[in-house]
């Protein structure tokens, strides 16, 4: 399965981005309101400057206390995150996420943000693919 197929199955709700100069407290509120785990940091909604995840915020809270909430997103984000393309395979994306120990990957095309995939999206797609393969094999064995 390819990334563009995963994006299609998610529907086209767009990617929620946040500007680098936004307060971390506002980013945390946006994550909670939208019930998502990560935000793409972008000045213009197209160029990917970084990514900010719930984990980043929680880690900084634990290490430095609540004062980190008054910082701006660009002070806490992961700059230049690993991105993938629409034609990358689910297996390639899953391997990069596993190797890099992250759960959100922006999808870009010609340098512009076109989507985001999460580890949950990729695992779901992979499970669906395995179920189809199993059903096909069972059908062949049963002579259908």
C-alpha cells in the first residue's frame, strides 16, 4: 500500500499546521481540542519547518516545568522532520518511523505539505492489506 492510498482512506480534512511563533500553551490546547498527537509547524501552511508532538510538550514539562508553556513552538519543535512522499510504501514509512522513534510524518510533494500520516494510519493500512491477502489465500485454498 502507498502513502497516497492511506491519505485517500483518511479523507481530505487537510493538515492542521501551526505557526512557529505560536505559544506552546496554545499548541497544547489545539492538540487537545482536535484530539490529535502532533502539529506540523509551518509559516505558510506549505513549507514544513518542524513538527511538535504531545510527547515533546510532556517531555519538556517533566524536565523544565510549566514555564516551557510560555515559549514559542519553534523553541520546542523538532526542526526539519523526516517527511515522505505520496508514492512511498507503507512499509518504508513504518520503517522510518520505527528507526526514528516518532509517530507522525508529514507528506510532501515538490516541497509542499500535502498530508500527514501517523503510525496508527500506517498500521491500520497494513492490517487491512494483510486481511485482504489472507482472504485471497483462503479463497484459493478453498477453490473459490
